[in-house]
C-alpha cells in the first residue's frame, strides 16, 4: 500500500470507531417518536456521496459489520443493508456529476428510508422480529437524522478520504 492509502485506512478506521461510540453512547439514548437516528448508516451515505459507489459500499460494509458486532440481529444484516445504500447513493452522486447541496439532503433522506425498508425485508426473510406497524415512523426519524447531519458528515468524510497533502501535487518527471 502507498503511504496515502495507509493514511486513508487509519482515518477511516478512526471515523468508524468514533461513529460507533457516538451511536451507542449518545444517539441510541436520544429517542424521538419511539425511534432513534442511525449515524452508522450516515457513514455509508456520506462515503457514497463524497467518494462514489465503491467507497460507499466499502464504508457501508465496514461500518455495518462493526455495528453488527454490537447489535442483537443476524450478523451481517447491517453490513449488507449499509453497503447497498452506500453503493446506491454513490451511483446517484456519480450520475448527477456535480450535485448541488439539496441533492445530498434528498439522498440522505431517501437512503435512510431505503435502509429501514431493506432492514425490514431482511428481518422478515431471516425470521427475526421487526416492528412492521412502526415502519413509517422509524423511517421518518432515521431520514430526519440523516438530513440534519449529512452536510457535516460529508465534511468529515472528505477529511477521511483525502489523500496526503504532500502527495497530491506530485509531478512525475520522465
């Protein structure tokens, strides 16, 4: 690996660890309308928005897998859902070429709703319980959290995905 790749890997690991601590320590205690936000999902959405579909899927899978270690759900369910959402958001961002600020708000909301719906589908398929009668409320709360935090999350993700400043402007001489 190149030195800048190691830097991105360390930053990404630090970011995922910080988000897991934030999710389990603070966000999961801030219940609103019977549900709480999912900032781990926001990592996948922000990575897809900033880095494209590959980064969205990679960060979504890594963050989801780490989150699955802390949840009482089938192992890999969050990793699957977050990777798919991160990839879809990344594809939408690539398709838009140079998205405006409102595009990120829309994809954060749609990504949150899609993640809740996919989680419900995977839960149903695996036989684990999911409160289907509360699906709309949960999706609304997750989408609202995502919309509120997507712009700062994009800034943090830009930091995590930034190449080393010294290697960014190197010129290859023949």
